[in-house]
C-alpha cells in the first residue's frame, strides 16, 4: 500500500510540477498548469498537495486509469484529508463534486432511467472542477490559511 501511494505521489508531482511551457501533451489546459505551478497560493503545503492530487486523479480518469466511481471516491477522500477551514471552499467543493457524484449514480444505480448518464456532462463537470481548483483554490494570493 505504501509503495502504491509513493508511486502515486511521484506521478502527481510529475503531472503538475512542470511549467506552462512544457511540451507535455496531456489534455490539461496550459492556463491551469501555470496556476498550479505558482507558489503564491492560499493553502498550506499539505493542503496544496491534496488539491494537486485531486487534479492528478482527474487526469487519471481522463486517461482511463480509473473509472468514475473511483474518481468520485478519491476526490472526496482527498478533500477530507485537505481539511479546508474556509466555508466557501467546502461549499464550492460540494457544488463541483456533486455533479460528478450524481453522474456516477446515474451510471451505476438501478433506479436511474436508461440513458440518463451523460458522458459529455461528466466531462463538463471535470473541466469545471479542474478550473475551480486551479483558478480559485490554488491561485489565490492571499496569505490566509484555509
């Protein structure tokens, strides 16, 4: 288990530590990478690591390394570990996360009507989650600890 987590942490650093000018061909918008790569952020180092790992999990989903159920669970676990103190971060997380959770339920639950799962909506939700983390959580330049 420890080796798996260490490997995941290494992959996370590789995925998010390069600059916006990197020639990496990942499907992550360059503007999000530039924001994540900056050091002038609102969250402390541990929180920054958890939020950055959330971005890594989004990438893992987009490259078919994990399914939507695993993504939803991982994002929730990383959020709990980040333990944000600011109410607006908690509320905004819930608003972005619920979109992915809802779509996962529409995909997996027997009560969901056939055809209710919308893959395009999932990808819009992922893009919105990524943009929110990169531009609102990690890019805030205030010195408060949240």
